[in-house]
C-alpha cells in the first residue's frame, strides 16, 4: 500500500473538474439544429381519456410536432417492462398490467405523460403543451396505502377487481402464530415507512439524435449505467438493433436508484428525434421531478415478535403493505422481497419467521429503488421491534440486541430467504458505537439538558444490508500509447468517485502511476459487453474485483513477454510495484506494454497488446453492517427535535478509501435524517400531489445534521477477493431507526414509545400534549 | 416565462408613468418573489418596470426618532447595517434571517412589504414595531397596511418609497422557520416603547397582525407569565401540510413568551 494504494485517504480526482464547472451534464449537451420538447401531463389522478385536440397547439408558430400515445402505438412502440413473477400462495400469478409509454385510454396518476410537444424553443414547447386539450372523464382515485385494500376503494385497474398486485408469503403462518402465542413475551409494532422523493440535484434531461443514413440513435441522459436502458430501448420499445442505439451519460448529478430506470420521457424524446430526423432536447424542471421521478419507500408494516423468558427471539411475523403506484416499475414490487428480504430479520437469529407482502396499486407515481432499496425499510422494522422488545422484557436496548445477534461462530449463517452471511462482528460493532458515543455517561447529559428545559434522548440501531446484487460486471484495463492506463468500466460513476478508487487499485495491483490512470465509463459504444452499471453498493466488489482479475491476467502475460525479452524463464520473472524482474534485468510495466504492441517482440503464441477485459462474476453478494448511535434534544414546548450527536460505525469490509467511504456515510446519513425528520411525499384524497416543490417538501438542511463521527470495524468479506462490502447505502439504512429510537428515549417521561416518521415538530408536540392530557394523539 | 417589455426606471415618477402606460405592467424590485412566479408561468405581465436604477430608493438613515429604510434596500444591507443594529437590533436580526444569502442580496424591504406574503418576516416587524409605510403619494400606518393574503392598502399604481420604523426602547424577534421553505411558520416581534407594548405576528394568519390581548396584559405586567394563560384563537389561522392552525396558535404564544423573557434578561 503506497501513497495511493488500497486504504489510503486519497482526495477525489474528479472533484476539481466537477467543482469548477467542467463537468458535462446532459443539459450541457446541445446539438446543432436541435428542437425542444415539453410534455403534456395529466392533471387527473384517474380519468378516462376521451380524446385529444392538438390543433390549437399545432397552429402556434414554432411548433414542430406533437405525438400522443396513439401515435406511438401506431408506430409500433412497445411497452415498459417488468420482470417480476411473484405468485400467490394458491399458485396464481401476480397482476401485471402493461405500461404504455403514454396511455391512450386511461390516465392513472397526476403528472403522467400524455403527449410530447416539439417546438423550436423550450418556451414555445411549454406554451404549446398548455394548448393541447385532452378530454377527460374524471373518476374517483385512491392514493392512500392504508386504504387501498378497502372494499370501497376505487380500483386503479378495475379488471383485476382489487388493488392488490399479489399476496406473496414466506414461512408457515400458523406455526409462527402458535409460537407467538406460546411466547413468554409478545410485542407488536405498527409502522409507516414514509414515502420520499429521491431528489437528485440534477433533474432529468434527455437529448436524442438520430442519423437516418445509418439508422443510428444516440441518447444522452443522466443514468446509473446505460446498457440496460439501451437493451430496453432497442429491444422492447423502439425495436431497433442493439448496436443502433447508443446511450451516453457523461456526468450524472445524483442517482440514488431513481436514475437507473427507463422513463416514458426518455422513450418519447428518442421516438420524436427518430420520427423527425432532428435532434430533440428535453430539460425537466423540479416540479416534473417531484411528479414523475419514481418515489421511494411507502410501506405500512405490522410486525410481531415473540421472545422467551431470557429475551431470546422465538418467532417473528411481518406483514407489509407496499404502495407500488399506478403501474409496476422495473424493481419497485421486489423491494420488500429481494431488497429487504435478503437480510431480514437483520442481524438477529430468528428461529421461525412468517413474512407476508402485499404490493398495492394506487393512483400515484410508481415507487422504486431509493438509496438502500428495501433494506432501510426492513431494518427499520426489526429495530423498532427490538426497542419494543427491550421495553417489554425490561432489558436495555443494547442487551436485548446482544442476546439475539447472529454470532461469528454461527457464520456462515443462512438467512430465511436463502442468503448466507459470511462475516460480521455485530456485537463488536455495536460496542464500538456505544463507546464512541459515551452511551454509559448519557444520564449526565440528559440532566444537563433538563436544566435547559430540553428533553434529551439517545438512540441505537444495528443494521445489515445486502450489497452487490447481480454480481456480474465487465471491466477492461487498456494501456494507451502515451503511457496512460484506462479503466473501461461496466460500472458507472455518478458521484461515487470511481475514478479515484479504480486508480488506487490499478496503482496497487500494477504499480501504474495514480495520475496516469483514467476512467472511461458511461457510453454504451465503448463499455464492456457485460455492463450493468452502478447501483446497490456494488462497484467496489464487481468493479474493484474486475480490476483485480484483469490485473492478474496482465501480470501473467507481462511475465511471458518480459521473460522473452529479458531472456529468462517466465516462471522466474517477478513482478513488484510496476516492475518485471528477471535476474539483473528489469522492465517497467509501461515498457512491457509498449513492447507488446510489436508482434516481433513477442514469444510464440502470445497475442499483441497487454490489455485485458474480464467479466467479473461472483455467486454471492456481500453484507455490510453497522451501528448508529444518535443523541437528540427535543423542545417540549414546540416539539422541535435537534440532533446533537451522531456516531456511525460501519463494517464495510476492507476500506479502499476511507475518505470516500466517509463521504458516502455522511451523504447516506443526511438522506436518512431527511426521511426521519423532514421528508414526506403527500397526495390528497383525490390523488393530487401536495408536495411538488421545495417550498413544501422538506429536504434536510445542514442544521438538521450534527457532526457524524464515522468509524470502521473492519471485518473483511470472505466471499470476494478484495474483502470489500458495499458502502453506499449504509448511512440511509442506519439513520431512521436510530433517530426514532432516540426520540422515544427522550420522550420516556411521557411514556411515548413510538411516533411515525417524519418526526415533525407538530407530531411530536401533539404526542406530548396527548400524553399530558391522557388522550391519544 | 413569457416575453415582456423591460423598462429600467430612473426615478419614481417615470416608473409610475411606465406602469400606467403599460397594458399589464408590474414593478420589479429584487425579483425574488416575482421572477419565480413568471418562471412558473403563474404571472405573465406585459411589462416589467425595474426600480433597480433609482438611487434615491436605496439607503438607511436615522430621521428624528425613526429609522428610515428606503424601499430598494436589500435585506443583507439591513441585516449588516450599523445604524439598524444600534437602533433596532431586532430588525437587523429579522432581515439577516430572511431566506438565504442569495435572496438577501436581491430581495428588498419594499418588495417584501408590498407583497404581503403571509409567511414573510418584514410584515411581522412592521406590526411589532409600529412602522409607517411611505409611498409616492402618502403615508400609511403599518396597522392599516396589510389587508389580507397578498393584499395591501396600496393602489395599483402606488409605489412604496420607504418604511419608517420608530425606535423602541427594546424589541426582540423570533422566527420559527418552515423546515422546507425557510419562511416563517410563525414570527413574533415584541417591542416596548415607554409603557407601550406591541406584539406583531407573521406567518400564522393570512397577513401580519397584532395580538392585543398580549399587549394589554404585558403593559400591566411585562413577564412571560402574564400571557401564559391567554390562548390565541386558532380560528382563521393558516394550515398547510406541515403545520395546523392550532399548532400555529400555540407557537405564537410560545414565541411571544420567549421574546418577553429575552427582553427581561
Ligand atoms: C428561496 C427564497 C426564500 C425566501 N425566504 C424568505 C424568508 O424567509 N422570509 C421572507 O420574508 N421572505 C423570503 N423570501 C422572499 C424575499 O424576501 C423576497 O425578496 C421579497 O418577498 C420580495 O422582495 P423583492 O425585492 O424580491 O420583490 P419582487 O419580487 O421584485 O416584487 C414582489 C412584489 O412587490 C411589488 N413591488 C416591489 N417593490 C415595490 C415597491 N417599492 N412598491 C410597490 N410594489 C413593489 C412587485 O410588483 C411584486 O408584485 C424568500 C424568497 C426566496 C426566493
């Protein structure tokens, strides 16, 4: 480990470029001759589309064309796909309604795209979009997760007779129920995992250009990796050969899961560019971001736990309602199962488990992956249960956890849904967090706060994730003529700092100068054939692992070439810090790369070039885990909560760059703080979106945060060669349960044991008022 | 944003004439309220008449027993003004707590008061300090100025030229910031001048108002306890997705008591 190798807190090499305005976001792309697009969006949450009149809009000067769903249908454009295949217990299949890019007969949520208007300027396009007249027959709508299963709830898809997508179950309900009944202690919690708007800083933007001569469509857009989108656009939607569709993302201003999806707007802009033979650009605004970017979370959970006399868990029952929105998005419906289900029930040994998930349609925009993608929801449920169990068993919150942790001796440990935990020191991680947060002296700080009229509380959450899903990824290492080494990645860095970390790895493995390593990603024209992109905290394992494997191939080949040129047996060639050595002879890796271009300098059977591309594959993912301890103060008169202390201990395996991991932890915690304290997407009963701007939707601010002391308890993963575990989503996973735990601890004098997120001042104040007057809040 | 004609006025009179001569003209000061509404296409004026070129509308001075702040003075200048900090520190605090640095360097006192946004800070200051609004043609007592939601006593072609704040013996302002917008969910300005007490409130109602029962009680006994038992009626107060009228009414009382406590220290 040199100055730039594994584990060094190297400063991010992308930052100077990004912070000095040299980034290239999609909105920075303008193509000669481009027209502009604007969308006509539904103002109804549920309505029949009786007709559309575009004549007034088309007459406006500067309007180029208008396409609605009917035009796309006539042109043979396909539908947006969903690959989930869950079954009800009776074997019947889930409901899978098709999603047209723009609906032709019925609109099902406010903000749904109904038509695309192309004009000579963005302003004209918007003006014309307002002049397009849809004839609607409005129908009653349902937006509420809690009420979607009511008998009289309007049906989003009347043909199914229910809003329930499927009733998926795991485990034996009657056996679990019997154990809960027989248990010494039984606790239950009812929770709301509030709906949040992922809110990347960059709104969506699409620039599409089509060259008829070679039938080539190029689409620029912020993504988390283009290959999947390319496949969908080519195969399912526009029905073009794969190699005739190219997706480019230079820089992307925040992904969070919500930028990895194929959206109707992308299809419509690409279709328009192709149809018109003219570049088309669309720049979404913030209101459109709120209305049409997929939302996150939105679950209602009922959970029950049975414990024996010693406070050991005997059984767990968990029933989840998930609001999927009006359609099935790509991954939304899977989040409780493949998302959270991987690691449920968290870091605890639970002998018997029943799990029921009912995804529900409502007249709202779809929900889908958002930082953590099911794991924050799952950990929130388990951690709220553990706090309730601590109360009921009269044990401290740390003791009830300690008694139930899966131990290192129990590993490898199979989770209920078939995943295997290979490593993790949950008790050690929790103890580190408790110590750093001075858990044992908290009473003094509470007393001091009381003197100032504040209620102080301390909260704890221990969590586990699954990271690196779909562990297959192409990675290429290429030696350039000028001595640079390029990493051509199937992953896509949309803020994480891969250019830095991958350079560290190339430096570590191949001894190449850190500054000479360049990252190339985000363009389907040159990315490896297998390219999944970046999501689910996977790039350290699959990208890093890929570089490691490619480096090994490079060294092996380099030894043959160096041996040949140094007249030594390849077996006798050593490689260290970028230098091949045989006896007294040495060659740098750069010299070997240079020589490898000349077939005359190569031994028999060795192909020219030192470049290698590998498809990294692993059978399993990895399991990052950690513990957060939070201290809060509550003003009992106003209900205002302030975080005053924060410790996050992470086991993300081997740390490749602590500086970057800390950044991930801070950002994740900020988003977790947002979910816990301020963020809440609200629709009214008619399905109108009430929170469509930052005037109403509370993004967390700096003052909502406290300094986060981020520490590591490194337990290398046993299942990948770098020993890494994902680090991107832990913050958002640990924060919500730790903060709610801290609040409830602060409210102990009032006997308040739970308040649903977000913990707004009024909710807290009302709970206190109700406790004072002895009434329910 | 739709197209409009732009005029840079050089004096108050020519601004008013340009306004009268336009089809559907609008005055623009800092533009921090007006421009977002244009961008969202909620307003589409035919003409924008910019007061930014009128030097006589800028500045802060002591005149007699008043602090006079000209209409085009930006929030940042009021917040940083030595004159204001010395004469009415609470007003500097109020101005310095508006929005963010960008907003404070564009937004003006005239624009804020003319707009009568229910959640804006200055209207609370006007009521709590008993300010007078000076226009191109008359003076209007602050108490008579704010008529309702985004509604003031100004004529359609009337311009605010300055605001006169009488210097109190003491004043204190506390703002409960909205977690999303940063505007006032509730803002309370309490001032004392001679034996007189004023309690001005913004954020809670359709426009800024005074709480006379608090004032009367505090004039008899200037202590938090004196108003602890006086409930503010929630009827008619604002409700949004985050805060109910009942909560706002409660917070008016809490902030008023805290202002009083701060002034007793
Ligand atoms: C992000 C953000 C946060 C904000 N936060 C706060 C906050 O916390 N507290 C707060 O109080 N405000 C806040 N504001 C509003 C800000 O203070 C505005 O600047 C102010 O309300 C309007 O002032 P302006 O000079 O920008 O007026 P403009 O936007 O230019 O004009 C507003 C209205 O007043 C009229 N007008 C302007 N000047 C005059 C005049 N001299 N005479 C007659 N009519 C006139 C205009 O015609 C227009 O109708 C915020 C604004 C933004 C964008």
